[in-house]
C-alpha cells in the first residue's frame, strides 16, 4: 500500500512537469511570434511619434532614463530556466510597477532580460489619481517606456476619455496615439478620427483623416484638427465645415473656441446664413452674439435678392439679418441683365420683420454716393432704398442721368419695378436738362418733376409748379427750327427715342418762340440751369473717384433735407 502511494506521487509529479513543460513550450512559441509583431508595431509607432512630436525622440535618452520594472504580486508564477531562462509565466492578480506607473492584469509574461512584459485580460494602467488606461492586452517596454494596448482600450484623464482598439502610450513624453480609429470625449464635445494623439500633460490633441467634432450646437468635420480639452479651442489646419441650424462655416485655417463660441478664420473662409454668403481674407464670428466680421477683399452675396456687397470691411448681424460695410464698399444689384454698381463711404443693409408675413429691407449709402449702370447713373451725398415700396431716395444735391437727360433737385425719389426704374420724383428746385450740343440745351424747371420710364427709357415728364421751359423744336432730320421760351403752371413733356418730341401745358401759359439767329443771350439758360456732366460716373470703376461740384454751383439744402445716419456704437443691435 505504501509502495503504491509512492508510485502515484511520482506519476502525478511527472504529469505536472509534463503539463508545465507543454505550457511553457506554448508560451515560448507565442513569445517568439509576438516580439516580431511588437518590433514592427513599435517601429511604426515610433516613426509616427517622431514625425508628429515637437520634441525629437532619442533612444539614447530613453536608455539613460531606464529603470527596472518591478513585479509586485502574482497569485502564481512558473519558469523553466533551461528552455526560456528570461521568461516568467505569471497567473492571477498580477501587479507591476515602473516608476510611478502601476499596471494590473489577469496574467502576464515577464521578460527580465529586456525589462518588459506582456499582460493579458483586464489590463489597467494607473498613474496617480488622474490617468487610467484600460485594455484587453498590453505590451510594455521598460527601456523605451512605451505601452502598446490593444482591444477595448479606454484612457481616462480627469474629464477626458479616449476610446480605441489600438493605443500606443509614450510615458516619457506623456503622449498617447491611435491609428485605427478612435473617439475622444470631454464635457462638451465628442471627436472621432482615423488617427489621433492626446497628451494628458498639455491636454492637447491632434486628429487626422475623417475628423468629426460633435457639439450640441454644431458639427465640425475636417481633415486635420487640433483640440485642447482644457481651453476647448479647436484649431483648424485643413478643409473644414462647421454646420449648425443657423449657418454653415467653411475654413481651411483658423480656430474655433467651443466654450465662448467665437472663431477667427483665415484664408478666404466662408460664412453662409439664410441665403447670404460672407467671404473675406479673414473672418471673426461670435455665435452667441450672432454676428460676424470680415476683413479685406470682402464679398457678401445675397442669392435670394440677387445682389452682393464688396468692401474691405463688413459687419454682419445674423440675428437681425443686417450688414454694415466700409472701405471701398460697393453694392451690386445683378437681378437684371445689366448690373447696377453703387459706392459710398459706408453701406448698410437692415432687415425689418413686422411680426407678420411682411418683411422689408432698407439699404443705406453715405457719404459721397456714386452709382453706375449702362442706362442710368447718379450721384448724391446719401441714399436710402426701401424694399417695402421699392423706392430709392437720394438726399442732398442728388443728380440722375438717363442717356442724354440730366435730372436734379433737392431730393430725388426713384421707384423701381423688378430692379428697373418705373418713375422718378424730383422734389424742390427740380430741373431736367437735355444736351443738344455744347451750346444748346433743352431745359425744364419747376417746383417738382415726375419722370416716367418704359423699359429703362424716359418717355414722359410731368413738371408741376412755377414751370419754365427753354427748348429747341426739331425737324425729323434733327434740325433745330427755333428756340421756345415758355412759362406756366403744369407741363407735360413726351419723349421718343430719348429725345423730346412735344410739350403740352395744362392751364394758362405764355412764352415766345425765337428764330435761331435772334435768341436773346439772357434767355439761353434758365435761372437754375446747371450742367454737371463732369461729375457723372463714366463706368463701374469710376464710382470710386469722387468729383464735387464747382464753386457756386452747389444747391443749398432746405430745412426739410434729411439723410440716413447710423450710430456705430450700436452695430450689434442693427
């Protein structure tokens, strides 16, 4: 009986040795395969780290700082000094320490010669009370201090969480990076990308390829993005789109503060809102205040109303749908085939909502206003266009030209129909002049003049109050037959092919018809005659060249003269 027990004990010992040898042999095979895989992954990871880190990685520096990886605990350990003298098999509640980093797992292989280990199952890395990293697998190199974690990896640094399946963490430079897709989350934003890195020390992260930042108020997609989890600032380094319910921003360079919701964008960035597109060499945008500013080579396009605004500075309030532009500001209306160009020192557009289905806009221009279109040109000190009644009012010394016709007065109202002049109302000291040649002019003056247009051509003129006329009747071959000087109370003039065809007085009138060789010199010009062709805009580039009236030719404004103004201190409340 005693002999039988001795035999059983020897057989049991042999079985345990055999099982242990087979386990160790299997571990050796895995270890022989994994170092090759690790070396490949490690070299790739180091290449990425060297390329993207601001501080060069030196292996010599890492070796100079090497310290031993300590095994603190394991439920069970096995080793075969003859087969793999440098490998220990550790099973159950395994715990390592390297400097200030503690690492736990279910089981591990410890490589004493290379000061490294592989960890399996419920891997946890902990440094202080601020950094925790979890995963299913870990290879840790104590010489380079690089940890390679795989499968269900989670890095937690205070309020920041990084999720991925492949994470390399460099302890020397406190930098973790993934290369097979990952997600970084903080209190406000969720960022995903194909490749990314995060530094727990600086809170700075970098993302490349299919980057997406999701915020409750907007979504940012990009090719390259830097983001700081402490400042909440996203630095745009490549083609990026920021889309919200209110607007769309496109930029390739700049930053967006997700906390203050302010952005500074460069390189011809674009802000689009409700059919309006604002482009500039640089943009500033405040989402909370609801306004944007554009600087240098600015273009603001309204695709709905078919007009645009160009300048070197533009302020846009998206809450009130209003804009303010200066520095070579030009408003362009392209709703018709022929565009109208208007320049002023300052241009302003304001939208008014009457809390009904009615919305109308005001466009203000001041000072030194000049406008050009092929069929009409004008100058004045200031101007207001009201979309409610399609009326454009010119203030202070306004002059309007239509082909050979010049109209002026103290105030001119122009009523539009589909961006084409329907009729014009000249108020106080009204005068219309048609140049025949350098000496002869058809002239009509009165208290007010109403001019009616058909397809952009002046066809009918109504002169009301204190009417004076001086004009030259013509034959069909345009030969002037005399000079007619008349006075009356109401006059109707009719034009054909942009020339005066006939005139009809309403009520009493008197006057004289003079032969061409007997015209009195004092009758050639009406008392209010003025010919301001020298200030007339010649083309769309000439609208920037202000030419004032000559001394003594400036009309005096009346007490009722008004012009638009703006309080620059209240731009945000426009």
